[in-house]
């Protein structure tokens, strides 16, 4: 039986390193197919089925030849999709979106538009209920897409800190120059659905988009351009509130810094709510309480991962390194400054984004 445009589009999307949502037999997930129908009209899907795998750009001329349509028609259709944040565009070159854009299209803005709640419902089905989050968070073999990025002010003096390992050095010296604040899609989704558990503790806040990703959102009016220092100040402010910093599991080529809560965010929830302990790579630090720790328990309340307890005998905070991701949020909230991050070698980010993508793609298809 001949496949329709949406089925062909799913096959294209399934060539991404994250794959595309599928059922237990490896066929297109029914809820995800309904989701695609919300995203793209039949006319749009008819054109987009002829594009290459996600983030691989093709000129409109090639897409027109493959679809049997005129270049003018193809560009008109694809430019319309781009304005709705449904693909990537550079001049007359176009590419299918990566999973973070594809799955969050309806939640990069605060207002509720038609189809937003239906999209969120379908997302709950294929992403949460049927476990596509495992592919979104990393490879099926456990290689994380994201890494924890702590802030240097709580790293104990004299500890070895590698290049781009902590937030200040990363943002000021290694992140792309272009940065934009974009509404956090994870908390925006739960906010729209009326199920945001952290509503009384955290703002919806923003992700820090970087490089071409920042330019993409800025061009669509969905992002606020900021300087490196403004991005750093914002990161520190959100960390102080208790949100966890995370970025792509690479030294270079990162596209986003997320500021995550434990109840909404698609990366951290693998550890806090779902069965994916490899959801985020921990930093090479963990908190240690000094002798001036008074056992107040503030750190235990700030930790999303239940990694800290107060020892009844010593009345000092102690950490379980297996549960701790080394974010430093606990130490930032310590009222006496007794808690500091110390070195614990346990993870190595990939050198480049290409290395990360190739490894995850290979592992997902073995």
C-alpha cells in the first residue's frame, strides 16, 4: 500500500539521531501522527515529505524537483511553515526541524492558541506515557544529550575546573556570541495545561538559546536578544531561585542552556519522575559540608534528586553521589556557606556536537 505524505514525513524525521516516536512494533506512533497533522497541513506535508533528514538543508530547487512543484510554490509553502516555527530556513535553503523544535512548537509562547492544548495532550501520550522521552534525553544505551553545568561561585577553592566546565567560563568564553531568552517550553506546556506543580515556586522563565538557534527564535519574534553578561546574570538569578543549569553534552557547539525544574522539564524528569537515570550527565563535582554546617536542612529542601540528607549523629549534610548531579543549587542556598562543590571525576563531555550526535545515532540504531 502506498504511503501517504505524513507517513513519508515520519520516515524522514525518523532519520534524526533522536529517531521519531514509534509504537512497540517500530511503526509510526498513532498519537505522533495526529500531532504531525496538527503541525502541518496536507499541502505542507506534501512538500515536506521530499526534504532530507532533520537539520540537513536543501535548496528549494531540489525540493521543487522532487515534489514536482514550481520553485515559487515550494518557497511560498516552506516560508509559511518557517513563520510558524515548523522548520529551519536560511534564504532559499530549508531543513526539517530537530526534535526540540518539532515537539515544542506550540509552547515557545505564553498565550494559548488553537491546537495548543490538543498538541499537549498528544505529547503526553507519545512522549510521556509511551516513553519517547528516553530518546529525547539520550541514546537507548544511556548516552545523555545534556550535561549539568554548575556555577563557579560554589566550587570549593583550589578544586580543578576544566575549560567550559562551569557556567561562568562557558557563557563568557565558549558559548556562541548570539544569545536570546526564549520562554521555557516545558513549563509553558504545563502552565497552559493547568498542571504546573512548581507554579508557586518558580516562574515559567526562559531558556538561553545560542548561536543559530538564538537567531532563529529572534527572527520569529519569539526570543529576546541578550549579551553574554546578561545571559550570565540571568543564569545566576535562576540558579539562586533553585533552577538547575544544563546544556548540550559537549564542550563546543552548544545551542541552549536550560534552567530546569524537577516537575516539568523534559530532561530532568527522566531522573526525578521517570525510569531514566541516564537522563542528564552529572558534573564532575558534588557537595561536601564543612565543619561549620549547622544541619539546618535547607540544602535537602533545594535538591530535586533527594541526594542530600542530614546525618543524625554529626548533624551535618551528607550527599549520595549516585543521586547527585553536581548542579550546586543546594550550595547556593546554604545560609552559612558551609556547603561547597568538590571534584569528583565521573563524566566527560563530547568535544563537539557532531561527536555527540554521531554517537547517539549509532547507539540508537545498533
